[in-house]
C-alpha cells in the first residue's frame, strides 16, 4: 500500500449529523475509586524524552519529533497529511485530555483531526478542529469523552462546561486514539486518559523502548550451530494445544489445516521450552487464513489457554507479517501501520514460500521477513516480560467463513544463544 498522503493512507470516515445532547459528562478524577463504574487515570504521557514516542506509530515518522521550549518538552508534528496513533491500548469508553498548540506561520491556518476510534486503515472515526477554533499559537486544553452506550463523542476546550462539539459515534467498537495533521504544524503535550475499571486492569501494553538505531541485517541462518527442531517425518517433540486444527507431515513439510467448526486457535507447540535463540523457518499459505508463531509462551493456569509473545503471519490484505504481538496479553507491540511500514508489509509474498527469522535475546525481540527487518522491540516490563517458554505454530480459528486456512512450514531450525 504505497500511498503518500493522509487521505490515501486512510479512508476517511466523515462524521456528520452533529447534534447537541443534554446528558451529563463523565466524571473524571485522578482520585477516583476502584469501582467498575468510576473512571480512573490509566495513562499519562508528558514526553519527557525521545523514548516517550514508543507508545505511538506514525505514518511519516520523520515529521514527528520530541521538541522542547522553556524547559517544557512536547510532541510536534511538522508536516501536513500525516497521522500519529497512540497504540498503547484499544479503548472503548474513555476520556482523554491533552494540550495542543498550533505552531505554523501566521498565513497558514492549521487544521488537524482528533482520532477517537482507529481500527483499520479503512475504518476510523475522527473530529476535525482548526486553529480558528482554538487559541492560535497558545496552549489549549482539549478533553474528549467517548460514550459508546450513548453513541456519542464530546469535545470540550479549556474550562468550558458545555461541549464545543458533539458527534455521533457510529463505530461502537474498541479502537486506537490519535492525531492527524491536515495542514500546518502543531504540538501535543500532557496526554491523560481515564477509563472505567480498576487501575491494575489497565497495565500499559506498550512501554518506552530503548532506541533501536539503524535496523540490523538478518542474522546468518546457514551457520552450522543451528539445529533442526522438526524432523520432517512425524510430530515427535511437538504437541497440539487448545483448538481442533489438524497438523500432519507431508513431503517433509509440516501442514496445519483449520477446522471450519473450530472456536479456538490451535498451537502445535514444542515440548521443550526455549529462552534466548534465533528461530528460522519457511512458511507458505495454501489456503487463506491467519497464523502466527508463539515464542516464550505458556498455558494459563486457570483455563489452559495459550498466552505469550507471537510473531504475526498475516495473509490478509493488511499484511502485518513479522509484527510483534502478545497473545491473550498486552496486544500489539509492533503493528505495521503507516507509510513507515510500507516496505515491511510488502516483504511477505502471499503466494510463495517466505523466510521468517526471529531473534529473542533478553528483553530484545527482532523479526525479519525475507531478509527485510520488521520488528525491533524491547519489553521493558520486568513483571510481565516472559523469559522462557515454548515455541508454537498457530492455526487461527475461522473468524471469517472463507478463512479456512491451510499452511505449510519447512526448514524449521533454531540456534540457542
């Protein structure tokens, strides 16, 4: 999807039919209790250093940077037709506050979109605000309140008790929030998010990561220290978990077939646990579906379901193969959204064999697809980061009627570090 302008990167959902409603706004207090119905502060970002933007994904990363003035640091978008998504968590009912200031020249009228529900490039909801509606070249506090049950989104400015804008919320689902530049430059600072539920249930899913610098080249996988972990004859050393997909060996290749009636994902998993390693394999989709490979994974004690790190193998038009995810955990760490990931999305061949290489060393995770660097992520959560677990090849249950996936894997080998 090689598109350079914002209106080509995402299909804009025009929000129409604004109507003023009289319902009371949600109460937001940093001292709120732990009741499910009370809103608690679950996220705060003031861009103290450049690592703060690890919670974001940008369509054009060169136009987004951390700047400072008068001892105050902030996130600034310096180019038009760009988008920045806060991929820390998909949200449904929530309140978000932030400071904004347009920083473009006097003759350039700034305009930006406040995104309150981004699900896919073709499915996202926003409200447009302009410099004329705010304090030009001065910080303005914005508060967004999203109430899915009422089907509305409210925007407040400054200390106003009445909303500046009320929009209908047509996509009543969880999504990412974010900002999009239409014209002019703007600055964002002091983002706070409140949501219902206990604060401990809202552990951040993305943590500030160490700067990766220039992405590294794929490791040499022809080294004699690599060992085969699939013998090409049978499934010795492996066991299926959870769902009812069928795994078998054919012509020296591992085959995984989705059960059309399955309601759970299935994972053909190693009986041995691995910690630090480089894993390499080839994969081919014979029938459309969804898949991934689990690393450092385990079964939950309460229900036996698989949880852990997953590297996506995505045959759909989204093409997020190589993206880094946590199954039944914190969700996406490296979603392949935006123009900055255009070349990585193109790396996966939908109709041919693909080489996937995964490196896990300490809290550092890297992936390559056909030699192209994709994910480069540090898991900085000492409590939730997994240090060891099994490897598992997933066959996803059929989310769509025609997604009855069939995959082939071969040349599965590993080098323990």
